[in-house]
C-alpha cells in the first residue's frame, strides 16, 4: 500500500507542471545531451528496458511519432534503465534502427532525478519552456499523445 501511496503522490506532483529536472543523457555513441539542450523543443523522454515487453512493443510507435514531428522541433530520448545490459541496448537500437537518441542510465541517477522512475515504460512530455506537461506510466494513447505534441509544437 505504501508503494501505491508514493506513486500517487509522485503522479499528483507531476500534474502541477514542474520544470524538467536538470539531467545529462549519455548517448550510445558516447556523446551527451542535457535537458538544457532541449529548451525550445518539445521533448519526449522515455524510460524503458529491453526486457520490458510493453517498451519493446511501443518502440515502433515512438519511432513513427518521432519521424512525424522531428522536422518541427520535436525530440525523443529513449533512456535505458540502469539494470539493462548496455550490449542489449546497443543491439536493440541498431537492429531496430531507432531514429532518435538512445541513452543508457548506467548509474540510475537520471531515473532518480525524474521522480525515481522504476516502472517501465514511463514517459514524460516536456514543452518548449522545459516544463513537464504530461507523464505516462505504461504505453501512452498515441492518438492523444500525437495531438498533444502537435498542440505544444504550435505554441510559441
């Protein structure tokens, strides 16, 4: 019951639109992106794992969403959880030809910063001002997500 109460509090806190935490995402190619780099863009931060069947199933839809909006200032970062073997993540990203940046959260510090994420998939949508506008736990409704992204991209 305590875990449920904690999750409810975390979700309630996220509904009040808070600034995205300052984070550095270490990408598969060794480069890095920060939340500051995402300012001015609408960004989707997806915490996932290769062992998560829902995560694997939603990747084609995340890719399609990225391809649809990328030319309008939209970014996706897929953050692999710290328990996911890096070789599995690299293999998954390469064999599926993921079109967006993939990061590995080796230490778990990124997941901790984003509200102690431990359920995958957990996805955050961040507006151009760096404010978290929506948190999805589990697979998002992609029709709703696409409408929201379109609306956020239209904002100045």
